[in-house]
C-alpha cells in the first residue's frame, strides 16, 4: 500500500508533537516549583533552572522547527532535540537507573529507564536527520530522490 505523499511528508508532526508535549509540560512543571525540584534531587538550583529551560526551549524548538523547510528550521529541530538528551541522561542516572520498566515500584517510585531511553532515541533521530523530507506548512510535499 502506497501512502499519499502529502501524508508521509507531514508524518513528522506526530513525532514533533509527542516530544514537544512531553518536554514543554515537564519544563513548565519544573518552573512552577524550582525549589521543590532542587530539593528532590542532588543538583543545584542553577542546574534545575537549566534543566527546565532545556526542556521548555528544546520542546519549542522541535515543534517550531517543523513549520519551514530551510536551514534555520533544520538547525532549530536539531538543537531542540539535542538540548534534551543530556536532561534525559541525567534523569536516568539520578532517578531511574536500576529498573527498565517505566512502572513505579517500591524500589523505584518514579519508574525505570524505559521511557527516558525511548525519548533519547527519538531525539537522536531528529539530531541526525533534522528536517530531511519535511514538507513545511503550505508547501508542496518533498519528493524523494
């Protein structure tokens, strides 16, 4: 079955919306209680601000990078995805290490590393591919060579 070119050229929005919603939400949540988050983990207040900023800005850049197919949008996509890879590595090492499954348990009340690992892999995909094959809004679909 061959999918219409317009559909396949815009399928990147599923990935962008999923990633952006996770990171914008978590970044905004941290900004609402920076002190509480800093007390929960062994990191400084400045690190909490940087994490919240990376999550929010990274999510926005991944989302906004999809609106055009040009060098600046491509860079926005790549930087937005790259900003959150160290955040997820930190989440894995500080909170989730020792359990794979994302479900909370008695020993891992915040769950395991499964979800963060998937997010890292999705962001790596965007870092390496950028906006390759993306049709910007209102433009004709990209044609595969």
